[in-house]
C-alpha cells in the first residue's frame, strides 16, 4: 500500500482517475439513437442490413452499415445495463486511449502527464458514446506498436502481427479503420526514407521493411472480411470526398479557431511546432510524415483533430522533458522512488481517496442527469404525443431528431431524414431549404405526401405553417411544434 502511495505512482493514478472523470459524459449524440435501433434490428434478425429500412425518402437504397459491430455492442450494453453501462464503458475507452498515449510519452510522470492532459482537453468536443471512440483507441494501439517497433531490433518485431487481427476487429467497428493501414503505410515510407538517407544500415532496414510490408499486406487482405465485403474499401474515401458531409456536418468542417472548443487544439498545434524547433533531437522521417499527414487532416476537418493529438503529444512531451532535464526543473530519472512515510503518506492517502470520491460523484451526477439531458436535446414530449395520438404519416422531421424518432417510433413511422448524411446526399439540400421555409418548400412535402411536420418552434418552416390554412398545429412546447395537414393533397 505504501508503494502505491509513492508520490510519482500516485500522480499516475490521479492522472488516470482524472481522465476517467473528464470522460464521464452524458449521452446526447443524435446518432446514438439510430445506432441503438440498428443494433436491436441486427440482434433480432441476425442480419446486417444492406439497404435502408428507417426512412421513406431513401427506403430500399443501398446503405453500408459500417459500424454494425459497434451498434450491436451499444444495444447489448444498453439492454443489460441502461445508460449507466454505456456512460461507464465509453468513459473507460476514452481514459484507456489517453493512458496508452501517456505510456508512449517521455518525461513520465509529470511532463508526460501535462502533455496528455493538454491533448485530452483538445479532443473533448469529440468525446462521447460514439463508435469514433473505438477508432481512437485502436489508432492509439497501432501507433504504440509502431513506436515500439522503431526502438527494437528487426528480429524482435513479431508483436506487429497483432495488427491484422486488430484491423479485422476495427473494420467491423467503424469506418475509420482505413486509418490503421494509413499509419502503417506512412511508417513504411518513413523507414524507407531512413534507409535511403543512411540513418539505418541497409541490412537492418531491409528486414524491417519486409516485416512491416507483410503486415500491411495482411491487413489489406483482411479488410473485405466484413458484411459489406469489398464495398467497405470505397466507403471511407467516399465519405472524405462527400460535399454533403463537409457542408452540413459541423465536425467535418475545418476547425474554427474563433470558437472556444478549438482553442486547446490551437495551443497544441503551436506547441508542436515550438517543440520541433527547440528540440536538440532530429525528428525521424517517420515522425515527420505522420505529423504532416495528421496535421493536414486536422486542419481540413475538426473530426481528425484527435488523430493529430495522438501523434503530436509524444513529440511535445519529449521536447518538454528535454528542457526540464537541461534546466533541472524536475527530477525525471525514477518513476518509483522510496515509499513515503509519516505525514506525507497520510497526505497522499487523502489525495487518493478524495480523487476516487470525486470520480464516483462525477459518474453519479452524469448518470442522474441523463434523463434531463434527453429531454433537453430531443423532443421527448412531442414524440410521445405523435405515438399516442397516432398522427398520420409520413412525418417531416428535424435532421438532429431523425435518429431519436428511429429509436422511439420505428417501425410505426419512418423518417424523412436522420444523421446518416452519407445515405441522403443531395436530399440534405432539399431538407435545409424546406426546414427554413425557403424556395419551393412546398414541393418536397407534396412529393412525399407529408401529413405531419415536427420541428423546433423557431424554425422557418414552422413560422410558414402557422400561417397556412392547410396545416393545423396539434402540439407545441419549448422543444418542438407539431403540425398536421388537414386538407388532402
């Protein structure tokens, strides 16, 4: 027990508990609802859908359910443990991701802890009960394995063969799986440059390249082993090139540095280049390639910021540790000094108990507030009203509420649109104009013979329908207003 309370070891424990407390977050991602319903359908039918079943605007159209295994996990966890299980599980996933990142950093425990805490703060906007968190964890594991491979001899690289089975899991969990082969390919290119520049002797480099090249080939061969087969190769690339995703989905847009959410990322970006500039150690070609590729991706789309953080934080920690050692700011040589005694032992014990209690209270508060969070972000009362009154369909719904309606009203009702923007494509343009009551807003309602409209009370279409004698307001609260068409088309 006394060794556990050694100051350095206690710092690591408190860092882990702090990450866990930060990662405990309420569930309000609008996509989670259709993930839950998809998981329920897969468990009930023992079949992964290949065509849309949830909407009437795209019903029967090809749909790549690339997150099917995550959705099954979501549903099973929710069915067995409710919101508590989902919140705790994904808090553990996020905390594990950043604790693995900490293990890759120099200057443990203090410098590494500071760098990881900054990195975690920069990625908070993307945290939640989301399949992306599983991608982030697997990307961290890939980077850790490749980082270890740079430090050992060519005959000690057998652990790299963990990557193909991990990728097989990844390709069934989330469409971000292509990041795995991309990281391997960038590392392969970096090792090739090292051999070409003479940084590594050719016999050593040749053995490494053959081993890593074989691992990359095995990963690529395993990709089609998923319910979507070879189609899954195209999906990530189509998503990255989607105009709809870039135009309408906020996290796919470039980071807005005027927003407080992106200030920590801006700080990390500046720290990264400062670390590169002041460090006496030359960056390896592999690190340069990873840094440039992930930095470019993060500046193009805020969704990729966490991947940049995974690459940048170890570099920042290494540079800060180097400065700390030069100026004797901290003693970094030992991670496990002698056990504390007397008053110091008591203080450390109090700190540990206080932090543990804080984490417990944090989780209890987040779980307790989940019901209020659902009512705040989603039209809970309007949804109950629609189901209870058996209002006529089809229903024209708000984009962010589509997943909620799928979870609560399907199969009685199908949606006009939901968070699967890749499925709807140009229909997003139609939805935006109609929801704002702009242009020929009547045409989509007539084309799909919409009988019920449910939108925020302040939306443009709600304002137009209040003045239209064809539509009758049947329900309204602060969250939503419901109109029903009284005159047939």
